[in-house]
C-alpha cells in the first residue's frame, strides 16, 4: 500500500494544519518525520535535521501527542509527565518543575495526583498534550488532538493550541479531518488526499472574502428575501440568514431600502468569507 506519494511541502513557523480524510496519510507522515517509520523513498528535514540519520536529535527538540489513548492507567498525571520529561533528558528537579507548570497550563493542576485511569477523555487528551510540551520543544506534532471530545472539550483544546503558538512561541503541526477547527486556529493549512498534496496555503488565502453579503434581520427574513428578489436582487435563504450576490454598490442601497420599507431590525450585514471546507470539496 502506498501511504504517501510524491508529497512535497514546507512548514513555516506558527500553527500549521495538516488536513485530510481518515486514511489520507497524516499519521504516517508524522511517524516518518519523527524518525519512527523509515520512508521507502524521498527525503525530509525537521528543524534542519535529517530524518534518516538524526531521528534521536529530532525527538529531543520535538513534542508528540499521539492520536490514540496510550496512557498507563495506574499512575498519576504528575508521575507520567515527570517520567516523560526525564526521558527527554531533563534532570529530576527540572522535570518536576516543568511537569507542574505544563499541567497547570493545560488545566489539570488540581487533578494531577489522581490515577490517569479515572480521567475523562478530555483530561486524558490534556495529559497527552502536557507530556508533549514538558521538555520545552521547538515544535510539537499534535495528531487529532480533539478526537473523542465533546463541543466544550474541543473549544478548550483549540484554545490551548492557540496559546501554544501565540504565547509559548512553539511551532505546531496539528492534524485533523475537521476543517472548521483548523480554520479557527491555524496560520497555514496543508491538505492531502490519498497521500498526495492537494494544496498548501495560508488560511487567509483560503478564507478570502466572497462576492456575497450575509444579511441577518431580527425576524421576517423571508419577506425581505421576496422583496429583494422581486427587485432583481439574487438572494437565497441560508438558515436565519440571507445570502445576497453583490451586483454593484447599489445592492447595499437596495438592502437598506428594503429593510426600512418593511420596518425590520437589521442585525448584521457583512461580506461573506469562503471556508476551507468549500475549497476542499472543490
């Protein structure tokens, strides 16, 4: 089976999203970059280090949060994160200090002495994130970090990822098959499918403004839509919003006049933006 084929791209500092459906080759790529899986061909460098000859040096400088639950159930978060810090070369005292710091950052400080086996899925994900950060790496690989989390847990994890990139100054390569999540936290997105590169681009380029207006009124949006349609405006309902094609500057005036004429309360009128998911589907 060919997992990756002619895949070539560069990851810059910041938060980069690696997007693809399940089986697209995301986890395989991370294992190759960590020097854990030898490629059958090609070359790669991580932080300027060759994956074939300098895997151990790469793993000293890189943190890894695996997708699957690989945590020992019978030890506490503190014991486990300290152990991982020692494995990365930190002295005992420094390892304990760093473990306490990262567990505080991920929101597990109060629960740090409990056995991991009694943790919720969200707490286990935070332990995996903490051990990836404990040795103060230059780069972290986060493989499906929101896997198995409820909406609140997802939001919390995405907030932590933003902080890693913005406040800690650590570059991040994060994988996901949920495009909307990566749109919220990433500076750059790499899309792969069947092991091949589809696109590598800044998020801003994906989410550039479209030629449509998103209009929201307090109520009677159907009436506004019919009125604008009768006056030659291209409009379509989308939930509680109206999506209106911008023909020219007069479109704004027609919307304003229609809202006034019907006595409606205008909540929002803004230029709509593309989503990464639209580009991926195309």
